[in-house]
């Protein structure tokens, strides 16, 4: 059975700080517990050996999309829309 499922999120702690990634496909581990994680966005710099990969962190939110309507004649913005997504803290 899969150890991570498509849509799960993981946090990798490294020199660049904590970075959050989406798992893009189900992940199975071998008999030793090793697995390859398909992640988005792509990792541009390899994590250090023994970097922490956290899959059980508390949840926080990030803005996925913000829609700003046009301002009225007094430069007042009305009706801002925000789309949120939960991510590991």
C-alpha cells in the first residue's frame, strides 16, 4: 500500500528553510523504506543528506489565488477574493 498519496503535502527542511511540496502520485516504499517522491514544484537544489521530510506537520494556509476587482472612482477596493489551501506548518 502507498506510504503517501497523490495530493499529500510534504515539508522538506534544508538550507533554504522549510519548503512545501505537493505529492503528484501515490508513493510506495521498498522493503527498506526507501521511496522516490514525485513532487511539485520541482526541487531545484538537492536537499542535504538526512534532510528532514515532514509528512505529519500541523496545518497552516497559503494563498493560492487572489482576485482584486477594479477600484471605484475613489480608489476603494471592494470584493477581494482569496483562494486558500492548507499546507504543513
